[in-house]
C-alpha cells in the first residue's frame, strides 16, 4: 500500500475535498491518498506574502504527519515550501504546479497556465521561473473578475476559463493547457473536449507523479543540496517541526518513519 | 491493459533486451511493454549524424507499429525524432532522456548526466538544451576510454561510472544523477546505494511516465504545433510512414488505432 | 528622523548586535536604526527549509512592529520573506542580499559572493537568481570547515575568507566581493585592504539603501504586483499579522502608521 | 573552380529550379552551383516530423554526391540534418536558415523571419533557437491562408508577404527581414524596394557564404564535436551513407574526395 | 564635504540646469553637486552613434575635472562611457540609467522604462541588457511624436508620459516606472501621484547612490577588470585624458586627487 | 570594382600593414582593400576605456573617408563604434570580431576566442555577449605574460597561442578557434595545421564578409533602429563627422557617395 499525503496549505477544507475527489479517482489501486487541510493560514493563497506564510505552515503540517506517508503533495499551485520540504523529509515531496508543469512538458513544447484570478499572476510566473521552465511558458492567462466562492469557482467560471484556454492556443502558441490552482481541481476532465490541445489536471498529475516517485524508490539524498540540514535547535516552533529540525539525517528513521 | 511500445532506435537487440528487463520489472500490473528493435540504422547512436538517421528510422518504426500501443517510448537518450513523433501519432510518445530528466527535476534542483562515452557529450548537451532544461543541468560527466561491447557496458564500467557520479555530486553540485544511455539500463538499481543522491533509472522512469500519460488520457492536439500535420503525399518512404503522412488528423483512427 | 528597522530573522541576538554596531556607524545623522531579533525560528538560517520558516517569522515581526519604522531591512543574506513583505507593508523593505548585490553592481561588472559555510551555497545561488542577477555572478566561494560559534565567525575565519576572496578575484574574474551572511557584519571594513577589489559590507549597504529609499519617498504601489493584497481572514496567525492581512490597502494607515 | 552543391531536401524540383535561378545569379565567377533535388521525402518540409525525415534524406544525398563538391548547402529553411552533415563531411556544409540569419546579423541587431505558412512557425522558431540566435529574433510573421501551389508562392503571395515584412518593422522592431523558405527564392530581390530595411535573400546568402567558407579553406575538424564520428557498421542504409559511416576520419579522402 | 560631479555628456546646458535643480534638492547636507556640461558633442544623445561620441566626450570631461570630485554621475540615460570611466577613475562613477534601474529593483520586481522619443528605444534596451537586467524589464514605452524643445519636454509631454506609465502598469505588468532621459529631470516628483506604482526620479537616485558609494568608501580596484589599465601613450587626445591614460594605477594620486 | 575600407581604430600603422597583407591575399579579384590607420587614440585598444575612445575615433575616420568605399571593416576585435557606424553610414560596416564570430558559427557549434593578453578578456567577453552569441562561446583563453612589441606578437607568441588553442579544444569543448586581435593577423594561416579544429583568420573573414554584403546589395535601412538618425547640429566635432550628423537620411548621397 502506497500512502500519499495530499497537503492543502490553504485552510479551505472544501478545496481539499474537491481535490480528494480527483485524487481518489486518479490513484491506481494500492494507493491511499490522505487529505490534510492546514489549520493555520489563509483560505486560499494568492500572493507572495500568503505563499510565505503557507510555506511555513506546510512544513509544520508535513512534520506533524511525518511517518504516515510514502510521498507528499504540496497541493497549492505555486508550491509553497516545496524545496524546504524536500530537504527535510526522507520521502518524495512534489508540488502541484511542479507536477502539472513537468507533465505538460511531455505533451507539447510550450504550455499556458490558465487560472481564475489576476492576483495569482506574479506568484505563478515566479513559480514557473523558479522551476527553470520559463522558456517553455507560452503565456499565463487569468480571469479578472471577482468570484462568488472559492469552493465553487469551477462551476461559476468554467465557460470563461475554457475561452481563456482557447485564446492561449490561438494567440499565444500553447501546445498544452495547465489549469492552475487547487480550487480548479476536477475542471480539466469536464472541459477537455472543448479545448483543442491537451489539458492538464494538476491534481491527477500530482497523485500519479507521487506514485511514480515512490515506485522508483529513490534514496534520500545524503549529500548535495537536498541532504538533511545539520540538526538545529529552534525556538517557538510547533514541536514536530522543532523535532525534525533537531534531528540529524542519520537518525531520520526515528523521527519520520 | 495498457500497451507501451519501447522502441529502440538502435539496431542492438541486446540493448533492447537489457531495457526490457528493467521495463518489465518497472511496469505496474496491467501494463504490457512491447520491445521493438529497429532494423535499419546503427548499433548505437552516439553522434548528431547518427541521431538524424535514428530519428527518421524511429518514425518509420512508429508508423509500422501504429495501432498496437497506447504510448511509445523512444528509447535512446537524446530522444531522436521525438518532436516529430509527437506530431504524427495520436497517442503519447516520450523520450528516454525526457523521462529521465523531468523525473530528476522532482528529486532535486540540479542534475548531472553521467554516461560512458565522451562522444555522447555534444548530443546530450543539445538534448538537455532542446528540452529547455539547461538551467537545471549541473554537469555532464563522461568516461573517455573505449569499451569492449555495447552489450556489456554496465558490467565493464560500473565502478568508473559510480566514481563519475560521486564527483558530479562533490564537485558540480548535482542533487540527482541521471545515468544516461540505453546501454546502461539496469545499472541505477545496482549502484544507487553507492551514490549519495538519487540516481535515475531512465528506462524505469520512461515506462512509468508513459503509464502516467496514458492514465491521464490526454486528448490528441487538434490545434497548436503538435496537431497532426496537413496530409501530404511523399515519395520513397516505407508505406506505413507514407500512409501516416498522407492521412488527415480527422481520419487518424483509421490509420493508427 | 528616519527610523529603520533592522530585522534579524534569526534568533541570535549576538548576530543582531554585531550588525547593529555596523548599522549605527553607517547610518547618516538623523537616522535611527532599531534592531529586532525574532523570537521564533532558528539561530541562523542556512537552508531552504529554514528560510521558509524565517520568511514567515519575518512577516510576523514586521506586522508586530508596523508603524514604528520608515523602512525595514530583512537582515539575513537570502532575504527570506522579502517579496511578501514588500506587498504587505506601505514603507520600503529591502533585503540584506539585495542591498549588497545591487550596490556591488555599481562598483564592477561581476561580483563573487563569499561566505563561511558550504551549506549556504544553494540558498544563496537561488537568491541571486531570484533577483535576476545571475549573469553578474562570477562565483560563490564558501568555506567548508565547521565553526565554533555563530557569534564569532569573523574573528575565527577572517584569514580564510580573505583567501577565498582573493581566489575569487584571481580565478573567477570577480570585480567586487560581497561578504555574505549576517554573522560576517563588520568584517568587510577590517579586511578590505587585503582584497584587491571593492568589498561590500552588506549591513552598511542595506542601511544606506534604506535611507536612500526613504529619501526618495516613493508612493506605495496601489496597482501592480506589489499593491496590497485583497484583505483576507486567516486562522491561527499572530494577531498583528492577521490584522495586516485583513486590512485593505485603503485602510493601511490605520494599521501600519 | 569552386563547386557548391545546392541540396534541396524537398522533392519539389520546381523549388530547386527556382533556387538555382537565384544561385546562378548570385555566384561569383569561378563558382559552379550544382542543384540536387532529393528523390525521397515530401514535396516541402513544414513540420518537425517532415524535418526529421528530410534530415536523414539530406545525409543520404550528401553521401551519394560526396566528392563532387567543395561545399554544400542544405537548402531548406530549418536546416534539416545540418549538424549531422557537418560531422560527416570533410567540406563545409551550411544551412539555408543559418546563412540567412547570420548574414542578417551583420545588417542590424534584430531580424524578423517572414514566411508563407503558419505551419512553419514552431519549426522555424526552434531552428533560430538551436542556432543560439533567439536573442536577436524580433518576430516570426507568417501568412495563414492556403496557397495554390508550392511552385508559385512568391507570385501569389508577394503583396501579403511585403505587408507582413512592413508590419515586422513597424510593430516588432525588426532591423532586417529574412524571407524564409526555399519556395520564396528570388522574392527578396523583387520586393526589397518596398520594405524599409534590408531584406535577406537566403539562397544568395547561402551561396555566397559557401563560397566564403571554401575561400577560407578551413581544416576539417580532427577533434571536438565535429570531428568525423568513429567508424560504424550499419544496417539497411543506402550504400553511400553506409560507407561514409563506416569510414574513419583518417581515410576520408578515399570516400569523399 | 562630499563633492559629486554631475556630468552631462550632452551639450545642452538647459538640461544640465534642470538636473541640477533636482540634484541640489535631493542631495543630503554636506554634499556639493557640481554640474558640468560638455563642450563637444550633440545637444542630446538619442542614438548609438551619438552615444559613442558622447562616451568619449564623457571620458575627456572626467579626465579634465579629475581631482575635483569624490564621485561622478554620467548624467545621460544610456550611461555612455560608464564602464570605461569606472576603469580609469579612482573614485566611484555611476550612470543615470544604472542608478535608476538598480533603485527600481528595490521597489518591485519588474520595471518599465518610459521616455519621450521612440528614437531612444534601441539604445535604452541595449543599456538595460548591458546591465544584466533584461529579466526585470517589463517594457519600454516611448512617445512617438516630435517635441518642440529639448529644454521643455516635461512641460510639453507630462500628460502623455503619465498615460504611458499608466499603460505600462495596466498592460505590461510594471511594478515600478523609471522616467528615463536627462531632459525629464524633475518630472517624477510632479506626476508620481498620478501613477499607481513608484516612479523613479533618476537624477535623485543617482545623486543618492553616488553619496552612498562615497559613504561606503570602497577601495579602487587594483585587480580584476576595473583596475586601472596599463599606462599607454596616445596621440591626439586632450591632454588631461592623455595624461590619465599614461599614468599607472600606482601613481594615480598624482593625477586624479 | 568593390572598395573596402579596412579601418584600424588603433594608431599602430604596423598592425594595419599586417592586416593589409592578409586582406590583399584574401580579397577576391575586383576588390580593392584600402587600409586606414587612425591618427588619434592609442596604439592598441585593450580595455573598455580605450574602446570608448576608439569607437569615437572610428566614427570620425569613417566620416572623413565616406564616399570612398563600398563597405567598411572596423578592424579591431571588440568592434568599437560598430553599431553607431552602422546607423550613420549608408554602406555596410562590419566588425572584425563580428565577422570572425559569425563565420565560426558556420564551422561548428561552440567557438573559443584565443588571444595574447589577459587585459583583453572582459572587453572581448562583453563583445561576444553584445552580439548575442554568448551561448556559443566555449571559452576565452588568453596569454598572461608581457609581450615585446605589438607589431611582432604573432612571431613571439605563436607557440603559446597554439597551445592555448589546443587546450580550448581539449578542455573547453571548442569546435572552432577564433584567433582574436588585430595584431594576430596572419597567424591563423601559419598555425592552422597545428590545431585540430578550424581556426578563423578574422581579417580574412571580415574582408570576405564585407565583399559578400556588397554583393547582396542590401538597401540602407530607412526605418528601424539602423535608419539614419535625425539630423543634428553638434559642437566641436571634426567637420566630416559633424556634417554627417547634420545630414538627413534623404540627403545621404550628397554626403557619403
């Protein structure tokens, strides 16, 4: 049995549940996906400031659940805390954006990121750049109106998002569309027949990539920049995270497995 | 049942068989991997000229076998013919290098490519660049001595390759090692405990990524640069490839399924 | 009177005090530098994971002290939380690395970053890249031995760091040396005569750049990606940060001045 | 007497003839241009798949004619097989795009590529990038309607192409226009007075650059990535190409001169 | 007393005077700004050819005034002669563009350059690129109509420039606006309330950055690419420049202090 | 008869003569190469400061000789004043570095620049970058000892330069060697048999490329960034340059032909 933690660094349980519907459907037999909604932070991360907070909260949650999963997904497009989590944990951790973007790379040369709020633009662009994939980005296309509820964005905005995706193909040269943002989970399946290029469902991609990484059974880095950091004392952090930081790589098993 | 064609664009059946051992072991239940060794070309592609030939031969083989598989792997690091194949076929096609490199991206920030012959260097570097991943390449490290037989490189060179990988970690800042080249299939599993960072087995990564793409069930592009080319008559090409080129996207089902 | 908050996102008060010695000496008359050591986190940030935590803690501290300063310095090389802080606050915020690197750009074409621990390398490299300055980076040179105490690194390591800086000039083509890391505050002044190119004291550069920004009196962005985020409710965050997130840009004055 | 092989990797003899008219006019006295239309492949290459095939066919043709020329032009914009040919042959080989783009670099800083079919866009863009010239590309502008006959595109589309070129100057900042695509041979001369910046005739540029390279009498690389590949046996390739692959660099004279 | 030479490499005294008004207001107490208008060259530099001339004239003027200042500003956006001046002089030299662009980097992630003549575009773009800041450039927006007098551009064009700046924010994603060009000195202060992001006054930024560099008291490079060039005899140059070129770095004090 | 001005922006007539020997030998029948040594400036340009001066002097000389040539070569590697000259003149102008580098691109993928003085490094690197060719640069290799006379560098340093070139091939991956610097004119022919990759003689390449451009008969740009600048009055410039700047593009013929 492969256990995958789907960690939503937003506090919106409804969004977690939406992703869990897709995750359960996408997982192959023998995989259990465990949803986790953080209990600190904001309902949905949309800016750099919120991503900073969400990154730290994600590390806290991963430390708290360490030992309960074989791989983890940081389930917010933008991947808050991803590199840090990859250092700290001894199991694979992947980001929702990372999984979606790398999967898109196998279906075309240039992808467009389509989402529901202009506020997300700079954070998403910096995320694509941080992954070193800027040369494969055709465009980021975002809706600019308000939305009623973060829980029901796909229902409210499906038509407009499809139109954006079509424009990205027609005008920006997109070979693939990445529907970005945890709240859009499930939308790709519903609209893919309306878009003339492959449409990536990031949640499904992330679950499958997490399974793939578990299947490859990579060793935890013992050198290089993703080896466990030197043990450190800390002040004022939640005990599980403090313990994880205080533990040397050699003793990892006692902490996280 | 998911059928994956593992297409070796080299004429060395022994190398295909080596990859098939890994492929069968890596595939999840319900997947059949079909090995195919091309019958035109060179025993192993090592230069740009040979890659040009191998790319065309790969297209011929894919056309010949079209309809027999749900996804195909172009199983030579360097991915000869990959973009062209992705245009022509209506099922996912991925490259051995592409699968290895993108998988490496999920296990660290910078990877080194390690292989057995300096002749491969320029082709591999141009491959990494063509995938837009140059910013994530820590180094390419290659052995420079001759080898006895392409069929037994891993047995002959394991120790030297491990030493190269260790140097890539120590001196080049590699977070992940990609053991590159079809003839090295199977080596990663044998030596991963000797290298202090994750070591990518490209054949396993490719089989799993192919399964993943089939699982996501992406639509064939009907627009953008990976839509089927306009039908064209041709001269002197093998009949299956000529038929594939002559067929419009709308009629694909009659050709390739 | 210009008030500048020198915010140390590490918990080491001794490091803050070391920076404050330099800051007081560098500040022009009419500037008051206020030191602040965070009370959550690790003694010194050296990895991506610690930077994620330090970034969130920095935002908490900035929110707590909002209204007490005309500009803030995030005083850890690596600039944890910088972009987020720049969104949230209505006064200028600059990073220790940012100030040092941009100042170096005015004294030569390529700079080398020199510091005391190899662990810092990846984080520093990603920081330079995130600032868009990778093309001006000649090298990062780091000591690889252990150190006795974070409070006394400059005394212990001065000779070795000077030798590294000299090598960066001789072998890497550095036109300027950036002595990086809060614990090295004060070292540049002590060793600059031993290095044949300009040596940047980041703390001094940061204090002066903060004064400069206050002097230019830039308007807070009301549009673009550094405008205040839309107000948001949050859960479990320290009250000052929660209030700051909950406040619209239009009402900023009531929160932060 | 300098003999230049103008090798059209498309099967359209009419296009070869069109290029030959320009080539004969451009060649300086003492140069004989030999036209060669391939007898395998497609009438005109427009996609990556067709370029893969055309690249291999180009190598076959070059091997077949080896010894008959002092330099060769791969006369399709996109330069299929160019790097491979440069490895294999002991005389200079240049591409139609390469010659046009590099010549354009000497007449301005940024160039636009103008051609007659949107299908060509991705292939052309990847060609410019592969030559390392993306930073000098102002734009690619392409007509999107159908055309009656590949043999008469210039006559049919001249006005529209001129308008595109003018727009590239006015809106994209082009300093030079590269009229791209073998079928457009001869058009530059006819329309250059209608475009307010230099217009490159690629066929003329290629003939002249080929003459220039012959004149410089460069040694064939005996090291580096364009030295002759190690001799290799092959299966199923046309005999001249098989012989060329089977011949070591030291014995080249017996094969190709 | 800190003496800063504001060197206008244009021959327009009225533009120097406009900058001096801003410079005097921006300088902190204890700074004397010395205006200098060159007596050779063109009234305002707008093209690469004029910048080449202006660069040489700037070196002549700096040599002539050497010893009278503690830092110099090359006060034309485009920074003609900047790198050369930095080699030759033993005090800091900064460019008007350099100061504006680097200061903008501390107030947002991407900046737009806004100015009054389309002729300036290529020169400005090449300047941003030469400083290694192209990845932070959102756009260059330029007015395209004629202007009545170089001395009164701000009065004549303020409304149009504000509109351009607003468009750069709305359409190009600018976080900061850099009002570029010596003739626009003083405009930023007058219009900053009309633009919803920070607007950089380059003259003020340059004066303040010059003060900052003097305050940091950097050593003149004795190695690296900004050390004094080897002494050289010359022909036909103005005596002060000839003397400066003829003087070794070790004897600099006798020349320039 | 094609007249090519070989303009040496250094004051060393011996270097001009050395280039003229190569130029006369390289030129095709019907070409007259006219040597011109400037009478202002330094004996050989080696730094950015000297390049600034040399650029302006080059414009003066081109203006003085305008009307006497069909194309001009700025015959110093580094190409001082090239872009400006290209704006001002109505005939093609090319740089010695530009010609050498672009020609090298047709003979391999990556080139190394080899020259005789470390002082030249930064200027040469910035030249390669300014031409947009940094991705094709394998390395710059420079001798670091002193030399007896600029007129006899090739005789004195041939062996050392050959060794550098060999190292560039062996260690840096150079496919082509560019022997850089006007004083090295003629060396390539003498040593090419000692270097296992093509060696570019820049003077020959420049003469041939100049002939090629004349042969293509490109129109002078009437739009874009290389159109003639708007006419401008100037002060204190040599009369021919002042006249050229004062003349509108429409009246060019009266000035320069």
